[in-house]
C-alpha cells in the first residue's frame, strides 16, 4: 500500500517472516543495511532517478523477458532465481504482528537520490504483471539508508549494477556533478536534447551527449590550455570525463571551477560548433582548396543521413561525416580569444561572429587542416594526433588576428 505524505512516499511490506540488519561505518557515514524477502504483491512504483539505467521491459529486452518468465511460472520460486531489488531510502520502520510476522515501511523523501537503485527491471515487471502471477511469489529486498555523500551513493550504485557496465557519465549524473552544465544548457534550446544517463537515446529526442558538451568546454579551457593544445579531447572520452570529475571534486559548483567560467560563452561555443559542422565541406573546399568529399573519411553518399548536424534542428543531417579530430582541431583555433573578466567568467576579446573576422580565422584554420590532410595521406586520425598541426592552427590564427589589430 502506498501513501503520499507531502514529498514523502511510504511503501509497506506485510507479513515478512524475517529481516537481517547491519550498521556500516564508512567514510564518516553510518549506513543502515537491511535485507528481507517480501511478497511481490506489495511491490509499489518508486523513483528510478537513483538507478543508473533507464529500464526497458518490452518483449525485445532479454533481461526483462527472463524476469517475466520466472515470475509467471507457477512451478518455480521467484526469489531464488532473481537477485531482487535494492532501494536507497530515508528510513525503515518495523512493526510486529501478533502472529510473529512483521510489517516493514520504507520511507522515501528525495526522489532524485532515493528509490530503486538496482533491480528496476524486476520492479517494473512485477508491477506490469500485477494479478498474473501466483500470490505466493516473493522477491528479495535490500535497503540502505543514511547515505549522505553523493560519491558514496554513486559508488554503491555502480557496484550494485554488475549485470552490465554502468557508464561513467551515468554515475556523474547520479552524483549531481552535471548541475553546472545543466544550468548553462537551461538557457539554450538544447536543454532537453542532451543525454546524461545510460540508455537515453535518440528515441527520446536526445541527439546530443553530455560527453560532447564536456569535450567542447575542454576545447575552450584557457586556464589549462594556454600554451598547449587539448588534442586529446577528440579521441579520449574517459580523459575528458576524468578532467571534469577532478575539477568538480576540487572546486565544486563555484566560479573557481573552469567549467563554470565558460557559462556566458557556452551558447557561442554551441553556435560556432553548429556553423563549422554544418558547413565543414564548403569551408574545407573553399579555404583548403580541395574536395573534401573525395576523402575516404567523408563516407559521402548523396541524400543519406550520415550524422546529425550538431546543435542544428533535430531533423538536420549531413550526407557525409566529419571526424572528431578535424572538428575539434578547427574549433581549437578560437580558444585563445577568450579572456577572464573581473568576475572570473570568460568573455571574448572581440566578436568572433563578425563576418569578416570569422571568415578570416576559418580561412587560416581550413588551409592548415587541408594541408595537414594532404601531408598525412588524408588520414584524419593522423591529423588529429599531430601536435604540430594543433600548434600551427593556434599560432597562425593568432598572427592573422594580431596583424589585423583585432586584439
């Protein structure tokens, strides 16, 4: 039976015959741990925000289908073949019945960090098949309360979800590390188009990833890449994720965090990325004096949908591909025109979207990229890894701007 008390949710399990409990002291926290077996009929819907994965219980999902088969089989027990459901809760209360059984109440307060952290498929299948399975069917329940640190919360979530690897981005989402980027995105049209957790995909309208956002921010990080270049952003997802984590753990959600410093230029970064990605072929051909579509990496096919245009309309596609090494190399030439203002935020030294300035910068960038492609057997991987090319883009662009007295 489920009750709503303000923001609280109480889920009750009746006539439980036993409960195991323990107190775990970990990193200054006292975590209460409980384990018992309950009737499936007492399962109620709880928040899934604490679970690292989105659940899919359709017939095409093999995990859900196996759970369903065992639950409905009248000849086998369910709790001996299913690991059950793990909950994070605010508290757990126990009351004794006259027949020696007990009733257990789980109290949930914060749906963003409490609910089913593992076994979400099990919970949803049981609810979906309500009335179709034998009443004697039981399910294993684990409950933890008293978890205060978001990093402990994430560590446990990761460990509990051992059926398939949980993505690093999902864990960062659970820990609340993405609040900086979410705040920045809330002022753009892309707020609801970015995926943060595992299994959020294009079917949900999520055509952008939080990893991409982090890569773009790192490309424009003038604190750590003042005299060097972030050439690793195009090839190393984990490196970018680790850098973001270290920055957040050191500075939190403060102006000292380099990602927060990019708040007021983030929409410009998205706009610039869109312009270059959408016009990559034409820029390459015009300023690089070549035929981009002749490159094998372009994988061109007229009328095809090779990749969505970044930060474009949801139905905008290119009929060719732009390797990340070339895209991020082209963007990196603009980083040096950021400067920190009196409040600690990054701003442009001049209007980079003024047409004359924009095209002059892009001319130098694409001359260098096209030349680099020709000198590296038209291999974008070799171009992306070439530290000298990154340096040439940076220095040649600066000289162009300096000679024109724009800085």
